[in-house]
C-alpha cells in the first residue's frame, strides 16, 4: 500500500509540467549586460547572512550552499545521489538568484568546446570572474576579488576566493564518445564521479585552490558554471531515451544515521529524501520539465553529433533534444519504477569489529561476495554498496572542515590501471586536436581522498580513446 501511494505521488509530481520554461545558456551566449547582471545577483546573495536553513532559497546565502555542500560532500559523491543531489542544489541556487533579481537561469561553461583554451575566455578576465593564478593567493582582479569588495565568508575566517588551475579538460569528443555514446544506465553515466569530466573540471580550473577542494568548491562562484555544465550532460543523456528520465540505480545497505550498518542490500529508492535538501527526493529532480525544475538547455559549440546506443526498448536514441524538446512531453515510467522497487536482491549483511588505534574493520557481504574494509579512525560508514562504501566523519563538525575521511573506499582494485599502448594506436602529436586531459597526480588523489583505483582506471580508458582518435580508428 505504501509503495502504491509513493508511486502515485511520484506520478503527480512528474506530470505537473511547467508552463514557462527557463533556458539555461552558455557563458559566451550572454551579452555584456547579462554577464554583469548575473554577477551582480551572485554578489547580492553572497552578501546575505547565513539563514542556516535549506528549504527557502529566497533567504539562502551563498554561504548556506557552501556549508551544506561541505557537510554532505562525503556522502553526496561516489554514490547514486551525486547527480540528483547537485541538480537539487543548482535549482535552489537558481531560485536564490531569482530572488536577487536575476531571471536568466543558471549559466554554464561549455568546457568540452574549450578544453585547452578555457583560461583565455573573457570569463577569466579582470572584467568578470578574475584571472587564474598559479598559487593559493586571493584573486588579484575581477569582480570576485577581495579588492573589488567581494567577501566570501567560507570557513575558518576565509574571506577571499583563490583559483590556481591549469591543464586540459575533457573535450566534447571524449564526452560524446566515452560517455553519451556508451552509457545505457544511470550508474554507467555517473561513473562514480572520480576522474571524469566532472573531477577533471574541478582540478584543471581549481588546482589546489577553492575549486579543487572537494568540500568547499562552491566558495568559488565558478563552481556553479561547472556543475551546470555537468547537469547539462546528465540532461542530454536523459533526452536520449524516455526511460532514462527516471533511471536511478545503485545498491546499498539500508540504515539510518549515525550507524547505517544494519539491514539487507537493496536498490536505492527515488522516493527517499535527498541528503540536506529538505522536502526533496530524487524523483522530484528527475524531469527538468516538471513544475519544480522547469528548465532546459541551450545548444552550444560542444554539442557535437554522435551515435548513441539503442534505447532499452529498441527505439533510436534522440541525440538532438533541441529538435523535439519543445513539443515532446516525457512521463514517468511507473511500471519501470514499480518493478525496481519490488526487486529483491540477495541478502547482504555488514559486520563490524574493533580495529587497531581506533580503526574499524568492516566486512560487507553482498550477492554472495564478501569484501573487507578498514575504516580510518574518526570516520564511520554512511552507505554500503555492493562495490564500495562511502564514509563520513563521526563528528558532524568535522564534516564541515577538510576532513581526512575518504569519500569512497573500495576493497581492492580489479580494474586495469596501467596503460600499454597497442601497436595500432597512436599517441597525440603536439599539434593534434586530440590531447590527453590532465590526469591527477598520486598526491592530488590522496589529498582529495579520492579512489585511486577508479581514477587510474578512468585514465586508462581516456588514454586509449585519445590514441584511437589519433590513429583514425574513431571518428
């Protein structure tokens, strides 16, 4: 009975289609007047005092968003919530900007169109977001510099934005070929967000400064242009097949904070509350045409042609959403959701034993496979997946700081992490259009508490893809 009620409510929410849809545009598509108006609204909500609540965005300040992202970073990344958590965050931020006078929608930076020339855009000039430095110093120019009067309260007395990135981001070709063309499930699209276009964008533009900080990256207003771009890719994938709109998956152990170690492994539910965002579930942010989200995206230079895999029911994938999205209404696939909610996975169990020096040895059994983990002192499990676990600081205040707790821990690396170039492949020449994106160093992975195995496996995949393009084996 509860399941039927949840699905009924889900259908009502999904079918409440908005009447005046907002088009989120690329930075280069804005006039100078619009660019300044957008920045003015950002500065206006940054000047607000913290509201310490996350339900009414008209009262929220930039600091509210930064703080809740820091507090939730350890369990809103590397799991099913990643894309929907950030989509909810972006929509609330968009509403906050609307309350400050900006009604032009969120803005994105089309990173795939400018993978090697991004820092030459007017976005990173003294007229707008400020120049990129090479050290952890405050921005020296631009409308978000301390000299301009911009104050980002941040944490621990921080009062300025720093941005010290460099390198090459994922190109539109890599994203189309390695992501949009191949992903046929939500989990494949999400890819554990360890070393893909999402992670690379943070590190290339942020370096060891604010944008590169996994907890406090929203301190840099550039965060929202980057994550709106990530959301656009999610949106583009959803437009490929009707069932993708509601596709939401991942297996985890049920449980409640602060010790979610009990219960059997089961699929995530679209009707469970999202971490932090009061009153919102994943289902509330599936369809961008529902009354809460009510937005679409502009077409930009990085939206190149590509061939996608067939849809689950055999239909041809829609790779050009701009040709159909103004007339095509997408509905929730209630049957699909009902089947997923009723799915029974093999029972899983989690047992905990005290470790040495405050560590915990955790054993997770899922689908007859047992994995062992060592949880660092001061950290506890938040969610347990069949393939990995996500942890969080045991102390809630520590969650708001640069905690040492890893965002994801895997039992062992069973993936290819050393790349050996095949004889028929070709490394990029200095003048080639296809270059390797910047890869994280071991130190950067360690400092940011990322999954080393996942990062290196992603590196191998993209290096092979680039070499195939340079060898003419892909088009």
